C-alpha cells in the first residue's frame, strides 16, 4: 500500500468512527482556501482590539501591556487545566507543567519594566483618571489562577482564616478572600464600586470554580501523590519556584511599578479602584502562600520580607 493509499484509508476510518462520510470531507478539501498566517493568528482582529479613551499616546502602551498579560494568563490556565483534570498525574508530568507556568510568570515579572519605564508619569496620571473605577485587580483570569493553584483557605484574608474551614459555604468564604480587602469594609460589609462591579460580572462563575477546584487545585493534586512522587526533588523545586514567583517576585514587580507612578516624590496617590495599594499588594500583608507545606516555619514567618 502506498503512502497516499494508507492516508486515505486512515482518513476513511477516522470519519467512519464518527458516522461521517469520508468522501464528503475529502470533496470539501477541493473548495477550501489555503491557510495564511494572518488568518490563522487572526492578526487583524487582534490588532483592532486596542481602543484608547484619551489622546495621550502612552495610554496605548498601557492597554497593550494589559492585553498581553491577559493572553499570558490564558496560557497559564491552559497548562493548569492539564494538571487539574488529570486523574493519573506523575511527578515528571507535574514538574513539566509547573515549569511552563513558571516561565510565563517569570516573563510577566520581568515585563513590568515595560510599565515602569515605558510611560511618562505625567501622561499616566492624566489618562488614569479616565479608567476609574476600573483596575487590573478586576482580572478574572488571575483570580482563576489563584483558585486553581491552592486550597481556598490559603486565599482567605489572614485575619479570618481561623473562622473558616471546609464546611464553610463557598459564598461566605468568597466574602473573606484576601482581595476583598481592596474595596470592602469588613465591619459594615459595604463594598466600593470596584468590588461591586466585579461581583456582578464574575461572582457566580467564581463560586462554581471555587467548588470545582476544591479537590483538583495544584496543591490538592500534589497532596494526593504517593510519598515517593511527593518527595521528588525536581517537583518540590518547581513548586517552590512557582509559589515564590507568583506571590513574591511578580507581586513586588507590580508594586515597584505602581510605586513609581502612584508615589511620586513621596506623595501617595490612590489606586484607580480606590484600594490602599501599598498594603493590598505587599506579600507580607497578604500572606498568600500556595504550598505552605513546602516551606519551613522561618520561611513562612518571614514571607515576603
């Protein structure tokens, strides 16, 4: 059998397996157009998504940078799903996926120089007023990355962790996630516009994902591994790198970029969403650690210092 005949036979088997006529699909190839780079990547629609709200040129840098971040977040979630949905995970597979995810976050961390040095402070302080109350805080994909990385208790505001356990309703836990502190008065329960709009758009989806990731997040998957797999030094190293990169390195890169624009000459400017960004962003205040089991007591006590 020639190579062509072998391919035609395989194609026929493929379509017969799904109750399709292979001749119909082969005939369709006669009328198909050749694929081009710009059609495959959807270049023109992609490059048409940058819409400025002001006449200030550096706003375009701000828009494109954040759109790139969202694309990278999507790549991270794509890799995470291959771990969280895997029923027969191994240490080498886990390590490889974590390495990919960490490389994306390493890139995000170093890319903050684009924000830090790529815009004129004067321009930023003008166009940012058109963004209020929007904030990068409202990245739903980033919240999904957090839910998919660790047990929910590790994302609860440190002040309330002792009051929450696995029997706590997800809706109650949601109200005490660490990032609620960016725009919620826990004494009165009142939320600012930033949080209220975020809730209206994503809360229902977040609650579903919180439940879905309850037993499938990266930390849960790690704890289910056999001891021999859990003790794999490459895996432990990859998990610690991911944890430190996301919760310290990347956060601090973000913090220093914000510091340049929101604390010029020592005068602190409120974030567009209204949060106290200095306390909200610093790891030592957030105490967010994805894999606490993999750190020593001293490392946990001095997290982010």
